[in-house]
């Protein structure tokens, strides 16, 4: 799966949590979940649970802490998919 | 004319000590009550440490009768009864098994959840079609007001008997609600406080939110680190704290020991607007709450000697310090002393404000500022606001402690702040 495909999948996942429609429309690899998409920090764990379900992967605590933006999410998802 | 309200009794069941003499010694000496619990590990919790009051079967039987202990499985109520009965006795009040209720005494005793273990036990019985085996006390142990109902029955309270619930503000809120009732002349005495259940069914949701630390499972006593740069989430805990509040005239009439006075306080909410959300505080609301408490107490911000903070050991500690600094208009060297009991007890949730207020009042009466442990590596964002010396890393014994501000903040974007003053006869 390439980066564009991953971003498209991520868009579907984060959509219900996004509080900034403009940021969502312009979501790129460089978007930050909290600052650009205005996702409530408490909801980040829900985003991660949805990612786990969608990609059938398990994300450990240390990786979770790093998943604050699209780039980190893609890196972690890619790494976990490669481990499979 | 409002009645003056004083504190004439204290009781506590805390993770680091049960009972006032042991608790006083524990907090003066910086003793942690955080321990490792294999049960949490076995259930795949990220955080496997917690603060749970150590209560023996023998101690239980000193507070509850064999009949009350039959099918009893509600540890929050147990801790609340220990703290509440102790506070009542400490105030020198009698327990009359017979005769009239005490129409002048009531209780506001809070909790977050009640009897969650009992609920779980009940769910299994109900699902198996065995509802009749729930017995006669399943309701009493699991209704939110269970704790106030138990205390009322044991002590014979005949005034307002109720339970408040407002997340981590619960304990602090209960004190202010009792204070207002005595102030307005509707009661002479109010037993106030909060209690909290423990165990995986209370803490699971917090673990899933990743707000509890998972980085210190191998060093429990170092795990709760308010204001530290290595703070990485709170440590879950349970217990109860209780204060017997009384009108000054009633206390004088009885010749009761007076631990301190409540000058005033404030409670508000941020409406989950601005920086506020279900889980984050609206900073403007926090600052307003502190300012309103000071105004209600009729003092000047410069008179505050010590802040007993909410300070849970999350990334929000620096935000809290900044809110205090803005609200008091004091910073650097001019900032009052500030400490967090949670470093020793963990976060007692619904009981937190009550347990911490008991600690505050003990310091006021006995003349000491307990150490804020596990803060040797102060967070730079905090050091940028206040002088590092304002966080006592060692016990301070002093006769100059006159005014303490105690605040609690809770999920739902709610705030409560109390101003305690040394009682000068």
C-alpha cells in the first residue's frame, strides 16, 4: 500500500473525530491530528483502535505515544504491516 | 449573618495509611502507598500499580457488624465508613444506637461509582437466571447514595443525607456543599467527604484512555510524579477522606477541638468551551474558580501560604500551575508553597479532594507542610513560572501556616476550590 492509499484510508478513519473541516480537506502527510485536524486528544486512542481494526494490527503503547500526526501514523502502520 | 464553619473531626482511609495518627506520620515522612498488583498485569492493564488502603479483616469488623459484612463487596463504602465513623468519633460526638435521630447533623458524602465489584457479581447472577440470590443488600451497596445511607444509619443522622458525584471534584465539592449548609443555618454539623472503589472495573476505562502511567510498573513508589518532567500519567488509587464540619457556635458549646476553619470556596465549570473539553480544563474557568474562592473567603490572594494542588502527574500539571499563577497574580519567588499529596497516594478519584483536604487540615493544625515527593526533576515549564523552592521536597515544620487553598478539577470540565484557615481562638 503506498502513502496516498494509506492517507485515503486514514481519512475515512479520522473523519468522525475531526473538528476542523478545512484541515481535513487539506489533510496531507504533514497534518497534525491535534493542531491541524483539531481532534480532541482524548479521542486519539479511539483513532488508534480504529486503525488497529482497519489494518488488523496491534499498536503498542510506545508507538501510540508517537502517533500524533499523519506521517507518524503511516510509518507505524507500514512497519506493523511489514512485520506481518 | 452567616455562621462561621469549623472542622472538628477528621478521618481517612488512604493508600499510605488508614487512620489519622498513621496518616499524619506517613505524609510527614513522604511514605508512598503505591504497590504492584499482579491482578492488573494478568488482565493486560498497561498500568499495573495502584494505591489501595490496606484494611485487614480485623479492622473491617471494628466498623461494620457481621450482618453488614455478610455478602458485602463494596470497598468504597467500606473506606467511607472507616473515614466517616472516625471523623465523627474524633469530633467527640456520641453514637446512640437508640433514641432519636440527630436532627442537626447530616452528611454529603460523595463517590464516583459505588459497589462496582458488587455490580459485577450481580450481573453474573442475573444473567445466569439467579436474580433471587442477590439477597437484600445488592441495591444498598450499588446505589450511588449507598455511602451516605450507611453512614446515616450507623451514626443516626437526621439532617440532609445525600451523595454528590462530580468526578475528581467530588470530595472537594462535598466539603463546600456541607459548608454552605451550615453557613446558612440549615444544619449544625455536616459529615462531608468522598470515597472511591478500587479495582480493574473502576480503572479499566482510564487505562484504555492512556491517562495512567505505564512506565513505572517496576518502581511503584516512584511512579506518581506530579510536577516532574518524567511525569507520565496518574497512578490509580482509592480510599476515603472525611471531615466533620460544625458551626463555630456548636463547636464552642461542646468544647470541641477545632482543627481549622473554612473561610469560603467556589465551584464552577468551563462548559467545555475554549480550552475546555470533556477531559481538558477551560483555563479561564479554572482561574475564575480560584479567584471566586478567594473573594468568597474574604481574603487577599497574597495571604495564601500554601496550595494543595490537584496535580495528578499528567502533562496538565504545568497548565494547572500557570492557572494558579494567573489567578493569584503571583509567580517566581512570590508564589506560595505548592505540593501534591497524589505523589504519595496516587489519584483517589472521587475520594481525592477529601483525602487531600484531610492532609491540608492536618498540616494547618499541626504546623507542617508535607513533602511533595518524586519531584526531584522539576518540569522546566513549571520552573519557568515559579521558583523551584516553592515545591517542598522535604518536610517543613512551621508555625506560620495560616491559609491553604485546595482545588480539585474533574472530567466534565468542572472545578472546586476551598480556602482553609488556621483557627485562631
